[in-house]
């Protein structure tokens, strides 16, 4: 007598089972909610969150004080600006011009406000026949810090300069008295010309300061996706996962191997394959698309180490968490990393939660190094030194965490089982 064959299930019958809907619905809803809160929460209102944006304040004015005053106008202006830091939005740094330029060149400030030499003399000459030029205050931008960060700094410095001009205008108008003509009063009311120029230029093929962010994102994605592809490929090749492409399904014979040796194999393959993916990222960005980049050997070595650190982290997380490892690593390297990177929105303009994450989230550490290499002449004090240290720390943590977990599983006898159909 032939065995009874159970009828095949149908979608119409299964779709009415509440338990089939429960877990996917909850997980998908939570993911959508968390992604929305995390991503939009970091960028929805930068101006409201802005606190202590580093901006240089320079006084080059050495002229004598105007009659009846103890300080020259440059000293008065910079003291007033420093005492009222734009409602807490600006973190003014009173520097010399050389110091300000050095901090612009190292990416330590987002811009600068410069009161030039001879400022007091040019202002006091305005009501007289000796006036030869309009007084100026210079706003310096730093596009290497990103278009939004540089724009925020420019807004703050420009507003401060115009406010100073109006205060000087009040003094000049009062000194001119009633005998001044209406035209003269109009000119004296806002006497200072605010000039904006680039304090630290970057290349025209730099995406207005955004190529550092997108290049960093490519490195993270190369490590993240490469690590997961390698992990799945090894599991399939060793017979611990099925390989299904369209209607074709294969299952290889299971290779006896413990978890620790499996992780070692995956990490070795990650180290080798990342060489190829890093080279292709640079080929596409620099060779084909023409992205501005210097220090190419250093950029390649840094890119490889950065992507490798991410890839090793992915392998460690997958080994520790199994099936949900890809979801965990996505949150660690991408979901929490993007809004806390400080690469598009300055960390001074995001909520405190993201500033806390930025101390250890990988994308922030990597983007600082890429920005230093691309825009700031690979200076260590522009963030490159810290990035190298954090890459080394991340790599060591990935190795320790991954092999500690697999060794624990092996010691407990928790073998990986070949999946079988129900």
C-alpha cells in the first residue's frame, strides 16, 4: 500500500493564519519606526540644536582708540562678539590670523571672522575728507567641513559682523550730529562692508565638501556588504546553508568544522577580498568619476584598513548572533552610524544622543580620517591620527569578540547543524 501524500499548502490557506503575520509585522513596523526616528531626528532642525560651533575670531586692528575711548574699535567688536556667542550657537576662539588659518587648514574651525589691520583708522576717517575706502570685516568659510557646517558658520559670522557695523554706525551718527547730511547719515548708519571669501579652498570635484562623507559611506558599505556576502558564501560552500537562485536549489555536503575555524576562514577571506573591493572603489571614484583626491597611496591603505575593520566586525557579529547578525551589524555600522557621523550635519547641530554615539560609532571615526586625507593635507591633527587609533581599536575588538564567542560556543558543544526540511 503506497504512503499517503499530504496535499501541498496554498497561499490562500496560509495567509489566514494570524501567527504567520505576527512576527514579520512587529519587526517591520519597529524597523520603520526606528529608522524614521533615528535618521530624521538627526537632521530635522539643525539650527535649533546648534551649540558651540567652533569659529575663529581674529582682531588684527592695532590702531589708536577713537577720541574719548579706551580701546580701538577692533578690540571693542571682538570683545562684544566673544561675550555674546550668538545665543550659544557659536564657540568663538580668539586667535591670531596665523592661528586661525592653521585651524582652518586642519579642519578645527568651521569658519573665521577677521577684523583687519587699520580698521579703527578707516572707520574714524569716514566722516572726514580723509576717507579713502570703506572699512571691511572679512568672513572666512571652510568648505572642507561640509557645505552645511560651513554655511551655518558663515551665517553666524555674517550676522555678527553686520551687528558690529550697526553699533559702530550709531556711534558715528551721534558724533556727526545734526549737521550731517541725510546722505551722510545713511552711509554712516551701516558703514562696514562685510566681505566673504574661502578660508581653506578645496577642489572643484569635491562635491561642495560632501565627497568625504560619500566616500566613507562606500567604504562602510563595502565592508558591510562584503562581509555578509562572504559569510553567506562560506556557509553555503561548507554545507551549512542552502543555495537558491531562482528555481535552482543546491545543497553541498556538510564539511565538519567548528565555529572558531569557520570564523577564521571568513575573516581571512574578508582580508583578501577587501583588497579587491577597495581598489575598485578608488578606481570608480577617482579614476572614472574624477573625484579630487591627493595622497593616493595613503588613501588606499587607509581605505583598505577602514573597510577591513568593518568587514571583520560584521563577521564577528554574525558569528555571535547567527541569523539576526546581519540586522545587528546593520544597526551598528549604518543605522546608528549615519546620523552620528558628523559628516553632513555638524555634531554641534545634532541632538545630544547622536553626539554621544559619535564617540564610538565607526562611521564618525572613519569619516574624520577620510576628510583629513581629502581636504586637509592628511594632517594628523585634522582627525587622521584619531581615526587610525579607532580603526586599530575596532579591529582588535572585532577579533576578541568574535573569537571569544565562537570559542565559548565550541567549548559548550553547540555545533552548527545542517538545515533539514520539515
